[in-house]
C-alpha cells in the first residue's frame, strides 16, 4: 500500500530500508525524544522492526509508512498509525532524519496519514504524544489540525529519566470532508 502527497511517497518499509533506518533513527537527537528508539541503534534491530511493521499491517493493528522523497527516492523517516479497532482510534507517531528537519516533510506526511486514517480506515479519533522537550513535534501536530489536550507529568521513562508528555488529538466529525 502506498499513499502520495505533492512531494512524497508513503509506502510500507522494506528490508532495503534497514540500513538507512539504523543510520537515521540511531542519531542521538532522534533517539532522545522518541520513546522506543534505542541509542546506539543495534545491528539487526531495523530488520526486526520492519518485520513487525509488516505483521501489524497484515493484522490491521497498525500502518507504518516510510517517508520517501519523490524527487530522488530518498528514505527520510517514518510516520505511523497504531490502531485500536474496537475504539476506532489510532495513535499517530513519526520521526524524520535530522538532515530533513525544518523542511515540512513530517507535516506533509502526517497530514496525509491523518486523511488516510479518517478516510480509508474510518477512524473516529487520532491522537499523538510528544515529549515536552520536543516542541517541533508539537508544532507538527498543531499544523495538521490536532488540538492540545493536556500534559501528562512524568508519564514515561527514557534512559532512566521521567519525561512529561503533551497530548494532541483530532476527532472526525460528521459533515467534514475527511
């Protein structure tokens, strides 16, 4: 399955992406603000992650898309929806490699995935979390129409330190063109 935007192709990650996933996600600045990305990023972890992504999609539990720049077919990062079917909701997640920060790629990819979630998947609610120390992630959520819902104090631990999370969400309402 692939989605498209003006500048991007969003497709399921495959084993050809593993080396780039390890390189980009393994950057300390990516790992420090994502809960599940390790640092250093161990050999073989990207391949294991890709297998899991494919299994979750087959089971309808989640959809993860590689963010590919159309102009040169470069893998830049990932955007995903973790699905809770019984509640018709999903958690949006994303990361993008440091060389691609500040160029609007994450916002463009996340916006298209929100559209996919409400349209093709018929979800009712999509939400996302960001560590409070990652204001760029919060700005992405705001730009794609999510509303601030609150701050969860010391909600998670990353590298032995408690972190505050902000929560953003959006609900599909009747009559919207989503």
